[in-house]
C-alpha cells in the first residue's frame, strides 16, 4: 500500500490496542502504543532509500528482505525497545505483541496488491502478489482516515478502530471474490493460459490484465465484468545465445527479470553495438505505451556500454537516461 494508507492503518491499530486492558490502564501506555503502531506500520518501507542508489537495487530489493519473516520479527523488537526506552512503565510483552501486529499488517496488505512482497523469505524468494487491491485504494484509505479522525479527538477510540478493521476485512473479501470471478472469465475466454497477472485499478470495477498462453501474450482490461482485449503479442522464446547471456549479467536486466513475470523482448543489431530490450506487459498507458522497461547496449565484444531499468514514457527520456549511464 501507499505511505498514507500505512500511516492511517497504524493509527487504527493503535486505536484497537486501547481495547487491551493492560494498555488502557495507563494514559502513558496509550500514548506509547500509538507511537509504536505508527512507526511499526511504516518501518518495513525503509528500503525506499535504495532509490537514491539506483533503480536496479530498488527494484530487486524493495519489499524484499525488509518484508521477510526475520525482518518482521526484528522490526517489532527494535521498535518495541525504542518505545520502551521512552515509556519504561509500559508492559513490554503487550507493547511487543501490538507492535508485531502492526508490522505484520503492513506486510499482509502489501501482499494483496500487484507489486507484492517476498514475505516468505528466507524459505522462498518468490514474489507473492495477489492482485486484489490497488496500491492506493480510496475505500480502504477513507475508512481508516475517518476512523483516525475519531481517534484524534478521542471519540470511542477502541470501538471505532475495531469497526474500521471489520469493514476492511469485509471489503477485502468482496475484492477477493471479484478477482476470482475475473480469473474464471479469463480462463473461459482464452485457451491454454499459463499465467494471469491482474492489477486492480483505482476504480472499484476495473482491472488491468496481462495473460501468458502457450503461444501468445494478451494485454487487456476488465471494465464492469466486460473483458476488453487491447494488444496481442506472439510468444517467442528468449534465444539461448551469447548476446542474451551477456545481457543477463547486467545489473539492470537482472533486476528486471527477477521482478517481472510477464514481458516481451527484442534484440536490435547496429553497426557497432547491440541493444537488448525487455518490456513489462503488466503496465500499459492509454496511448498504448509500455513504460516499464529494461535496456542494455553492448558493444560487438558483448561488453556493456550502458543500461537502464525503470519507468520511461518517451524514447527521448530513455536516450537521456542511457547517455547518463554511459558517462
């Protein structure tokens, strides 16, 4: 989810915690648990700082190790110890359990969008992305923002916060059933489907779809139960040649391939170089552009000249990015 939604959900977790008699017994504990819940609801996204280094490291690691099982336990202990230092009278076990819940909730809600997380590390590096909820869902945000306003003014804090989560769970169940029906319609319409990537739009009844069959890639959308096919690409296996082997060694290409499950590729040969381009088919703009790409230029000896991965909305901007990479 987005930062704002994680924040208001942290506030409501702190509100639910006030129903715990050990927390409610002291105004100091109520204050401490609210701080702990808000911090814990944000801390797994500390890996966003990797953007300052480069896109490849960010793509490869965002929602990776910081959302893993060891990290969840570590964050909950570190945040609890920090809060306990400033609020030493708080019951530590209760502080840690509510803090752990806030961190777990952060990871769980991230699993339900199309980006997903590597939440099962170290047991599995697989990306878990259920594609049920948009990264920003206005309904979820509104539920918790309104509840947070009540909490701010100390109006029925515990019951209001608990009601927010009951409504949220009900909403998730509705969206899960919506996606299941969509997947069933896709299987009924497209033969030999091997993989379906569903990305919910902000609109409640609209989804972006990328489908992998044995012979083709299909890109489309679902609007009010109607499947609309936008693009079809022949599925061509990636060649097993020296150019591709060299391209895969590049950091940007490797990061893209570790993250993207649905993509097409191209190889272009020029007088003095090769270009290898991978294009993620999950993201399509209204003008038929696919902005999430990975590109590497190799010389004739297959040495990397420049490369880039990330969001590019025009060839001019891509050229500038590659020129910067080369310098």
